[in-house]
């Protein structure tokens, strides 16, 4: 029997790995390099940590960080909604296949389209407030986007509305692959819906839930620019300023790519710090299973 030398598979992988290294590695190195320079045009003088020091002193940056941190509160909301709705679909309530399509449809829509529609709906005199006033609920007709107190929560609600579709389909796919005999045995033993969910269903979905947590954290930290830019442009004031929008403003509006690169590096490091423990947790759980 012929044995393939250990290095042969790596030779086949080398072209693809080289391409990936160039596509992802070079931009990362360039951004880190830019973050230590005062860029004018394609390059600039080395200034050390000056860009980082300027960022740390900027109140707008502090607002952006705090808003990204608040958006992380949407992660448990997304997980809870996705699990509950996917379990209801798994129970095959009448019309569950139609509901599945309806619940996933928002995720198919382009983010700019979603942002434009909801920005119009949540105007002070938009559809939402007109319906509330028509129902006699005048006190609930708030300035959802124009109020600095409500704007970020409104954007968060739109994000949850769209992103939950992915979680629902992801969890439903996992549920449909489970052994239904365990559910039947739990029903025979007299377990209620909530007991079956906590003690039978969720333990079997652990790896899928962990994966969705990782995806959701990345989304809230580094994938919400489109929502904020279309719905509120970071306003009113800095009420919905986030780190991605902060990077965009300094890179393109203020023409200061050095500062934008420094913020990008910080965002990358923070995301890395949050994500690595989650992957380690998954590996530990996988190893102990």
C-alpha cells in the first residue's frame, strides 16, 4: 500500500492558502501600519501611538464604544426569540411551513432596503405613530429616530427583527435533525412544554447555540454599519454613533485614514478578545462530550 508523504497535502493547499494570506493578511498588516502613521495620500510619517492617544481623548469615540456595548444586549434577545420561535415551528403548529418562510423573509431583504423602510415608518409622523394615534395610544407615539433617548433602541429593534430570521432557520434545521424519540419519551413521562425545552431540547442544541452566539457577537460589533448609516447616520447628535461609523467618518469624510485605521485595529482586537473565549468554550465542550 502506497503512503502519501505528509507534506504532499500541504502542497495542494499552498495556492489557496497563499491567496487567502494575501487577501486577508496583507490588508490587516497594512491597517496596523497605517494606524501608526499620519497618512496623507498613500503613506505618511511614523508618529507612534499618537493616533491611539487622540482617539482615547475623543468623547465621540467613547460614545461609539458604549453604543456597541449596548448593542451586545441584543444577542441574548436574538437567541431567546430564535429558540422559542424555532421550537414552535418544530412542534408543527398549523401552517408552520408558511410561518417559516414569513419569519425568514426579513433576513433575505437587503439591509439598505430594510433601513429605508423602517426609517420612514418610525418618523414622528410615520406609519407606526399614525397607527398608535389612531388606536388612541397617543402617549406611545414617540419620536423613535429623532429622540436621542430612543434612537439606538429603535435601531437595535430593527437589527433584531431582521437578524432573528437566520437564527430561527439555523435552530429549526438542528431541531429537525434531533431524535424525536426523546421528545416522545418526555411526553409519555408527563414533561410539559417548558420542561422538554429546558431538559431535552436545549442540551441537544448546545453547539448550535454556541455557534449562533459567536455569529451574533460579531454582527453587533462589526456588522451593523449599514443599519445605522441608512436609518440615522449616527444621529441625532451622536446617539447612534458606533465604531464602524466612526471609522467611516474619519476615513472618508475627514480624510484621516491613520485615525480610522487605529480604530479599526482596536475594533479587531476587541472582537478577537471576545470571540476567542467563545471558541475555546466550544472546543472544551466538544472535547468533554
